[in-house]
């Protein structure tokens, strides 16, 4: 048994524990995790039963800034909602699974199974959809863990049949504090039929039809430099649609343990 197989990733996720439950590679920029209704510092609270989406950036522990949670993705079906409190879904711990390098949950409202994996700078989301004439994914660059302090600015554009690029500009803590800019490139395994946009908050939502049990993958690269660098990260770290390979690579990296340095 690998060391990574012995880890309970739910440890420290209830109340004030503030541990990130989702997949994250060692020293990774991406710390992918569900965002639950109370929006704690790490995004996820085990005592919640509503998920708003899945954010790419988090910090762990008491005292960390609650302004992360940038670039939130949420699979759904049906009509478009520009409010994350209206597009959210209930979930149950009985239909939730997590291990080092992996997180999965059934979104009960939509009958969608969402599964997450990550590399250092990228994520891959595997979604199993029901039969629906309007299935979708929300890509929200306005969202932060401080719900009263949304991004200062943002932009998303469709750049290919199944590709979105954009950025969000965020106060590090709250309005008036220094800002950072996060760029992204997201690609889907299924072409978009249309994309619905919201300007406030800044959301793009690709739409497509799905058959019962159809699997659609979404892979996303992020960068603090440019959308081009985000795309380059995606090309180098997740060149194919191999979800299981990303999970196994993360488990293997964690299992190798910390690197020791001499100074």
C-alpha cells in the first residue's frame, strides 16, 4: 500500500479545520476544491450540504486570506443563472468520494457526477451528465471565498469550438488591497453549441446536449502571467483526456514524500 493510500483527506475539513479536501500536487499552484455554501477559508466545510462549484486556488489553515477560490467551475443542466446561490446543488456525504489526488461528488439537483484531478498548474474535471437538451458548465471568474468582495474585473471569450480563455483581477484580501490577475485556458472534450455570458458577475457558460451517462471532460490551465502561458501549461501537463493518469501521477508524487534540501 502506498503512503498516499493511507491519507484521510477529509481530516480537518469540518468547522474551523480549514483543510483543502480536493486534489493538489506537491508545491502546486492549483489547489482544486469544492466551494460549499458557508465559503470557509479552504472552500469546503464538511458540515455543509450545498456545493456552489469547484475553485482552483485555496490556502489552508487559520489566518489565511479568504479571498481565494478563483475560477469556479460548476456543471449543470437547464436554464442559466448568474447567481451562484441559484445555480448551486445539494450533495450528500453518502455520494461523495475523496482520496489523495481525487475528489468526486454527485450533484443531486442535476444528477451529475463531478470528478476532479489536478497537476501543478492545471485541473481536469470529468462530468457524467444525464440526458439533457441543455447541459452546461459555468465558468465564473468573479467568484471569491469572500462573497461580499467579488473580483475587481474579469473577462472571458470563446477562442475555439470547445475553448474558453480569460482572466480575473482580484484584491488579495478585500477591496483596496493589492491586486493579482489570474489567467486561464479551458478546453472541453465536446464542442459547444452556444455560450451564454453574464457581465456582472463575469461568467461564461458553454451549452451542449448530452445523452444519458455521457462523459464530458473539461481541462483548465492557469497562470499569473498570461492566457498563452495558461494554454502552454495545459499543453505540457495534460496533453490528452486521460483523467485516471492525472490522478495516478498526483498519487505517485505525493507518495514520494517531501524533497530534502541542504542550505
